[in-house]
């Protein structure tokens, strides 16, 4: 009936129209700078944006060609230390097998996660035959071979990319909540971008692509 009073407890039952953002070329919605961060709807979106932004930035820091060149140097080192003819003999008796990946433990890095590289072609090796270490700090001897000296620049830069992932990207996912604690409100996306400029650069680029 017209003018009928609605109990406050029933007000929440009326659906509110969802706010939608245009999709960028990276396949995720791109919020405008003036939009206010919404905890229930934008938490997952921010995490996706962080991953996409970091992936694009990291690919520019360590291009695929450099990964391939480093993997080729590791493969050559494996062949020198473990001659393929000898490994084929061991393989006949089950002591060696083809391995497609090389793993490098960075000692003194910001993460314990090893660097994984696709070898140009599988190498037949014994157990852990494609495992290496790269000492970013002075370290005791290891059971694994040290990477060739000419690859160290790559692994140092990989470590800096990992540091940036932690400090300039991943922590951004929790920042809106910290902002609200200190300011009593949720931030606008422009404020998120100002605090995390690498993510802001990626969002600005996506907006340009949407507008083009």
C-alpha cells in the first residue's frame, strides 16, 4: 500500500544495482581512479590486478630471451660435467633419466623459492643432476654445482624482481584495510595507485587501451 512503512530490518532485502567496470585487455575489470574501493567486491579484483601488474612488469625486467640464454648456459654446464654418452649408459640401468627443467637455489635471496628454467632440450642425468646453487652472499660449499659465472647477473636481477614483488606489489592487497584503520574510510583507487605506483602505471596503461 502506498505510504506503508517498511521496517528497517527489511531494507537490506532490496537488491542494489552492482557497479561494473570496463574490462581491460588483460582480461580484468579496470576501475576508474575516482571509484571507492569496495571491500566485498574489490578485494579479489585488487589481488588479480596485483598479479597481472607484477607479471607484466617482471616480464619487462627479465625478457624471455634472457631466460632462454641462461637456460642454454646451464645446459652446456650440465653436458660438460655429465657427458651425455656416460649418462646414456647409466640410463640403461635405471640410474639416470631425461629431465626437462633446471632448478637454481639462490642462497642469500629474499625468497627460498628456487628459480626454475626450461632447458633447451631434456638432459639425461642422475638424481638432482640439473640442480644448481647461486650464491648471492658468501656461503659454505653445496652438494650442487654452482651456476656458471656468466649467469650470475641474471640471478641477481631475478632476486631484485622477487624483492619488488614482495615490497611493491603483493603487500598492496592488504593496504586498503590498513588505510581504513588510519583514515576511517576506504580509499579511492587513485589513492591505491598513488601508494603503489607500479600498479598505478599498469592500471593507467589499461585505461588507455580501453579508451583507444
